[in-house]
């Protein structure tokens, strides 16, 4: 029997537009939903329209003074502080309402699973993983990932795994639960020496009772599909199998792609598709099939994000697309009115996402230092042998 899946969506998500020329443009969401619809991925799917998160929900993660600043910022364009009014996080009218709606979408997705109506749920507008308790950061005003996880904790969940495959470190979510052993945060990202926010070192492992429950795998610039998947395979499955989460929460930023203008990894859409399939398998094998899927970064708005996230939706819905599927002519015709970039003609980049597992005797890869550092930092704290490839 196919898992029950809920897809959270409203066109009102497009109101989260930081500025007309900001890299985080909601057109990527619109184009994804158009592409998925035209390819039949969403046929028969009743989209779940969310309500904005209330103050009680937001206060699980954010300070009251910060909420006041966000609400008042459009009327006080200067001197509001809290990371607002910067190039990364410009102030825009309706900022609180748009941000609270995205949080509400992630809570709605979490509620579908918690209340037994779905095994999987997805909010592509979510994944705003950089916002901190008292400040905005990295295009993120409120941290919907943390808000949804905190909501789940309040429903009685005791083991939640958060897995972040965005090119940037999932710093806000890590900070929210740094001392909480109920939440295992794992971030796969470009090395902090080479990319904002400059955090996410293997030695950041949590504190107090949460020691060992923050995991970071920083990869060198230029890491491709094979290297990325080698690093993931060497670190993540063992930890999830040991932790046995009651639900797997994934932040699925598409900005690891070779064409992304804000970062320097070299993955393909084919690599993304393979990653999503692996996440699905891990949710089934370690979390009893419970999988909460959030969006994230991705700044190749026309060529990459719509294809990558259409594959993500197809994966969550068990409607896997052949990579050689042709991009529909109607989608291309619409998108050419928005950009002069040449558009892809199929759902593949022609990439080969296969990899050689770490410890199988293959040639050492550039990611192997990250693998060893991450395993040695946290594996012993979970009773795993960092030097044994079988663990």
C-alpha cells in the first residue's frame, strides 16, 4: 500500500518576497507547482491550505521581542535591529504575515503526520532554516523548521531527526536544539571556510544532554554527486539506524546544484533525485515511514529548482519520474516569458549519481577528510566505531 501523503500549498506562499531582485524569489515555487502539475505528479492530490502560525507556535522558537520587531518593522524601516533591514533580509510589507503563513504550512504538514492522516507530508515553501531565536538571517525571518519540530515535541514526540541537505549549514535549527537529545540535527553543507554562515564544523556536536546530537559534514567546494553521496552514506544511515527517530524531517534545498549562483558544489538534478530517493528509503527503514519534507534554498530559479523539486514531489508521492521525461512545452512557453536563459528540455542533466562507498577500498575522495572528522566527532557518543565502515 502506498503511504498516505499530504501536500501543503497555497498561492499565498508567493507573498514571501523579500524584494523584487532578491535571490530568494518565490517564482521558483510557482514554477515548481506548474511543472509538477503539467507532468501529472499532482493528479488527484487535494492540496492542503494552511493557516498562519499563531503567536503561541512562534514563541516556541522565537523571542516575543523579536516577533514585535518583525510586526513593526514595515512601519519603522530604520533601526529596528534583529537582523532586519539588511541586504539578506530586507523589510517588506506583510513580512510577519507571510513568514507566519510559511510556519503554519510546516505545522500543518507536521500535524497531518502527528494526527495520523498521512505518513508523509511536504511544504516546499518551508525550509527557512537560518532564522535564530531573536534575529533574521540568510533570507529567513521565522524558522519554520524549528517551529514545526518544537510543535511535534509538544505533541509528545521524543525522537526527531532533522536532516539538512541544503548547501548552507542548518545553523538556526542546530541552535534551536543544541542541548536537546530529543532532536538529532544532521547538516550536509559546503565547508564553512568557503561559504556563509561560516559554521557547521565537525566539532559542533551539541552541548549538555544534547552532546552528540548535532552532526555536521562540511564538504569542500567542487564536491559532485559521487562525493556528496559517498559522504552522506558514510555518516547518516548509521546514525539514523542507531537513533531510530519517530519522524524524519528533511530540509531539501536545491542549491547544491552546479548551476547555483550562490554556492560552489557541483551536484546535478540527477544527484538530487537520487538523494530524495535515499531520504525516502531512510524514512521507511528508520522512522516507520514518517517523513516531513520541507523546501529550502535554491537560486537557479528557472533551470534547476523547478525540476529538482518536481522530482522531490514525485518521490514523496511515489510517482517517480523517468529522468528523461520531456519538460512540457506549455511550461517552457510560460517560463520563457520570465527569463532569457535557455531552458532544459528534459528532467535530467545527464548526470551519473552513482558512488563508491567509503571503506570499500576505492580511491580516496576529497570528501574523505570530512567523513573521518564527522564520524570521529560523534560516532563514539552513539556507541558506533568511527573507523569501522560497517558502522
